[in-house]
């Protein structure tokens, strides 16, 4: 006879497993300031610092006076993280025009950041957060052992202006640039357009009339429609002006 587990025990085991997985995947992070979850809009940005891919120290408070994009991403070299970083790279010149700094943050090592930035020619700092100082300060949760993909927009006064908890790596850079330009009061920089194909120039000059520019009927000096003024040169389609035709010779007498 087979032994059956009590139904209540099965439910308890399932509930414990579900709670553990939920906590591991997307549990709200406890922040050092006593709050829980993502740092909210209006809160002062934490005064944190870290080394970037070149070993230079980047302190967030040093960026006062400009807008700052702090984007957290799971791991160097993964498809989504690469797409996001390259989108910020492609829009980097427009961010600079709008007086906006970009700081990428993940828990990878400096060597990993350096290789990632070199491979994809990233012009902005990506910060080493192996001890999770930045992610904890911003309340960014861990998901399956890596930091979640979350972006914060910091205004020039050092306060959180916007939080992006659900990021689409493909369009995120343009979305953040639009919001950041509003913070700095800069006109939204546009991507350079491809050069247009040169159009063939129409002949211009005093001999070429614009469409609809014919003289009004009855106006002084106006010639009848379809007739040229006496002794006037006759324009042709090529833009070359021909002299008046010579008068015909009288017929010879017999």
C-alpha cells in the first residue's frame, strides 16, 4: 500500500518554495536609508562613488548642475545589456548636447567592464559595483543572482526625477533622452539625417516665368496669350534665348 502525503503538507511545501523563489527573483531591496524598494521620485540621490572601466573614480554628487542617467543592467556581454549599451552609445553625442551624463552600473569586475566597453566602443563610464553599494542605495533588487534592469534619471539638483523599472533596451535611450532634455531646458537634439539626393535645378532667370505668373489680361503692355511682344526675344525650353526672326524676303519679279 502506497503512503500518501497529507494534502496540507504539500501546500506548505509549495508555498515555501514559491516564497523563496519570489524573494530570490524580485524581492524588494532594503535601502541603507531605511526605505524599501526602488528609490522614489523626489528623493535625494545617494552620494555614492565607484571606479569605472578605466579605474577612474566617479562620484554621483560631482555631477550636480547636469542631468544624470544611472542605468543598472544585469551583466556585460549579454544580448539585452549589449543592445542597451549600444543604444546609449549611438545617442551619446545627443546626450552631451543636452548636458546629460550617462553612468552604467553592474556587479561585473573592472576587467569585464573594460573589455565590454572596448569591444563596443562605449564612450561613457560603466561603474564597478561588485559590493552592491550602488544597487542597494538605489533599492534595485537582485533577480536570479544579477541586478535588475532599472534606470534612474537624476535632475541637475541631485534629486530623482524619474524611475524606469520596465526597460525595453531597444528604445530606452531615446525615451530617456527626451525626458532628460526637458530637465536641462535644452532643445531635444535630433539624430543627424542622411544627406538628401541633389535635385535637378530648374532654369531660373528673367527669361523663365514661374507657374501662374503670367500677366493679367488687359494689363498695360501685356501681349495677347500665345503671342510674343514685337521685336522681343523668344525663350525656348532649354533656357537659350533666340534672336528675333529676320523678315521674309519679297518674292522675285518675273
